[in-house]
């Protein structure tokens, strides 16, 4: 163990980080923002002005505008936005946590048409233009210094040639925006500047000349710079960078409505979620304390510290707490429990073979480290690609997951070991009692593998048949779109009461929000089919509270084509990253392939069960599926780690015997770690309220499938691509 001096440094580091985390996190209600689903936010309706476009181009222009707006909002840093197409030319936008509404509106409404135009520096022509005689092909406008210039009507280069935009400093040390051209833009810009040396080239954004420098020489570096007299403000330069990187809007946009909306979840739903989380956390803590005694108490300290670090991160970086973020926290706390269970079980094994307490703890941490490290790294790989290529809720989930995993490794390995080192410095610390529910089994998993292969194939086939046969009905309004209906009641309506009325009417898949300026107005999003009888159902449910229908509009999906494509790419690259890492760590691709197949197995089984039970896929369910994927590979890695260890130690056994032995050795641990994590999920399922019910059900199915696939699919599949030793 560590020397007294090193131990003091470790304790000082832990206490310092603990104090800093507490200082950052509290009070929570002031330092941690809530997402749209928990707190509400800014509501905008934008109209895309397609009046000057051809009829054939109008629909495409609105679709492009939706994706460009989405990209701008993502770069602006808004967490969990809602962006939907409404009617033929409108876009509905909801932005949680946005306080500077004017800046947001300017960012979204700016067309961002970037043009490079030549300037005609001819004094005579300029004087004639001032009197109304403007040369053909030119326009008479004023530059950034309010001086009149003759500007070519035809752009020599447009924003399509720009590959990237960055905030930098001009020659006077003032903020500017630096442009980097793509390959085509580099060639055109080099030719343009080479042919017009000593002429002026104006940089025009949305019809306004920002600068018009003289071309002194041919520029083939592929870079340009937008400056302004007096310089840009830091926020202004950043916003300009955002709109240039996102691309120009195909048509101008007009803000038609601006209001403040309430949370997607009512007060009762939030209370139910908090209650369920507390019950689940208390169950996990109680089990760890009862099963592992002192070791369990140390693990509980690590779990509490882990949660505190996540809150501190959210407070410091201004990250918003949302339901997908909570899913990330559930997964990280589950993996943190796994890590502590792995360490404690390794310590138990060392004590069982007669090692001293000092040696058992030292070896326990040493032998558990590889499994903890590999399982966390594989999940971090997935989180990296989800953040890199995902958007909206997927990025929020990935970011929370990444921070939680790093915190988990720190608390499970460093913090708990430091506590043990401190206890070992006391001579009275001689025993480390633990309970044991399940002993080592001797089941033939490999011999029965074909039976379980067939069982899995049948279950997946039936589930996918049910899923695809439903068509659009398999997807919720996040993916399929539907109708948005606005009602004005005589008296304010409780969201929880509204949700109960809709549930009783058989309309469970609905998004309900109120406008904070007038709580009597309720906004309801439903699928196109269920919305037909909505007004009649509300009349039955609110007989003493009459209402008027303010509007009924068709809306597109929250998850557009671009978002869906990014999500698919994120998932595919995550799986490839996991495959490559597992193959490199275990020296064989068969380990990686088997692990990824088992991961697919769990996702497909879960999707199939959702379809068979009549549940629709929405964004919250997608987040649950990502959680399942992360947890499934974690369990599989733990088994693989024991297989790798036994392959080194038991060279006389063939691979089938080693896999059987390893799965039997780890079976109780697999059931134990997944079972403890299920405490949280079961609490959400029974006490989390209506909104979290489907989310918890999805996790429940996926986690149970994860245990099954780890034992009966992933481990035997390693043998399928291997030769017997």
C-alpha cells in the first residue's frame, strides 16, 4: 500500500475535490439548469418566406431551413431543443433555458447569404451613380464606413465555397471571423484574386458590406477574413461564425409568434420521478450495506461522490438536466456499482484462498482493474461517437455519460482504495466480512448454446415482424409527426389532470404544454390518428371547464432526416469502435464480433418486445436503447476478462472448457451487478409515473436481455470463430 506521505496527499486531493464539488453544486436550484422537459422555455413560430421561389422549390426550401436552424441551435449551445415543421411554410421551435431571446431570434432569423463581389473604383462612374446614372451590372450602396461604392450585382464567390468559419483577431487585435474555403473555393478564390490585383473585393453578408479590401496579390492559401471598423463584439463574432458554418437559409424567415411555455412534465410527474429515484438509490445503498457490510459502506461513499461530481460538472459548465441526461446518470451509477462489486468480489476470492487482508485488497484492486478499465473504455468509445455525430438529446446523453464514467473510475478505483489504505493503517482493522448468496455453478452453457441461439432468433424474428408490420404506428410523434392543437380553457388546467384524461381516452402518446403567460392555454401534440377525436374527449373530461379551439396544425417529426442520419452514423461508428478496441485488447476479432452481436441482440430483442406490447418508439425510448447498449457491452467485457485470465492460467483446457468455467465463475457476479442496477429501474417502473413508465420498461427488458446475452450469446459466440486449443 501507499506510504503515509502519499496517503496524506491522496486524502487531501479527495477532500479538496469533494469540497469543490459541493461548492459548485449547491444550491442546485440556482446552479443547475433544467431542460425543456423539466422547466419549459422559449417558444417561437418562424415562417419561411418562399414567395419568391418557384413552386417546385418551396417544399425543399422549408426542409433545408429546418436542418439549418437545427444546426445553428446545436452550435448555439441549446440543450434538448424541439424543432418541427408546421403546415407548409412554418417551423415550430422550443428552446429551454434561453434567457437572451433577442440574440436567439437574430441568430435564427439571419439569412447568412455570404457573397464576394468586385467593387468598381471609378470616380466618374461613382459621381454619375450618385445622380442616378448607375452602370449596368452594378448597384450603388454604402460600405462599412458609410461611404458610397459601386458593387457588382453578380457574386464572384458565395458561402457555398466556405468550409469552416472561426473567430479570430484582425491586425488591430479586434475580433474578426476567419473563413476557410473548401477545395473548389480555394481554386476559384485564387483565380479571382490573381485576375483582379489592385482592385477591391467586397465581403457582403445579407446585402451588407462588411469590408472591401484591395487585392494586393494572388491569394491561394484558401483563407479570407471578415472584419468591421471598430471590431465585432465577442458574442457577435461567435454568432456570425455559427450562421456561416451552418450555411445560408434558402429563403428569409419571419418570426410570427414568440411565447414562453411550461415544462413537458407536470408537477406530479416530476415528483414521481424524484420519488422513484430516491427509492431506487436507497435500495442500492441498502443492498450494498447489507451484503458487503464495511465494503458496502465504502462503495456507497464512492457512489455518492460520483453523483456529486456529475452535479458539479453540470453546474460548472451550465449543462441542462433532462430526462435523457437522467438516463446517462442511471447508466453511470449502474456501472459504478458494477465496479465496486467487481472489486469486492475479487477481494473475497483472495481472502478465500488464504491471502492476508492487506494482500487481498491489493490483489483485488489489481485483478479487477482490467475488467473495469475495458468496460468503461468501450462505453466511452460509444459515448464519443454519439457526441461527435449525434445531435440534440443524443449529445446530451453522451456528455452526461462521459462525465459519469470518468467520475465512476475515479471514485471506484482511487477513492475507495484510499479509504481502504487509511483503514489498513489501523492495526485493529483485521476482518472484512461479506455475505454470499450464490456459490459457483457448474452448468454446461456451451453444450446448450444452439438451443439458446434458436430461442433468440425466434424471439427477434417475431418481435421484428411485429415492429415492421405496424409501419408508421411503431413510431411516436417524435419520428412520425402528427397534429398540434391549441386549446383555451375557461379555467387553468393541471398538466397531470390533462394527462389522466387523455390516458382514459386512450391517447397516451401525447405531448402536453402550457403557456406561462396564460396557463389557461394548452398545447397538445398527438399522432394524426389519435388527434381526430381529441376535442370530444376533452369535452367529456372537462365538462365544467369549457374551451375554445385556437388552432389545429399538422407538424413534422422532431427527428428530421438529418438527425436520423446522424444518429445512425453515431451508432454504426460506436459499434465499429467497440469492435476494434475489444479485438485489440483480447488479441482476437472473435471477441469483438461476439460482443457487438450480443449488443445488437439486446437492442433487437428490446425493440421487438416494445412492438409486441404496443409501445411506440420516441426519443426517450431511443435514449433507453443507447443506455442498454452501453450496459450490455459492460457486462460482456467482465466475462471476457475472466476468459482472458483463465486462458493464461489454464493452458491444458480447451477454449470451450475455459469459456464454460469462466461463465460459471462469473455467473453470480453478472446476476448480482445487473440485479443491483435493476433496483433503480424497477423503482422508476413502479413509482416513476406515467411519463417514465415506458422508459423504465425499456430498460427493464434490455437489462434482463443483457444478462441473458452475456451468458448464452456473447460467450458461446467466441467459440464459433475460434479453433479449440
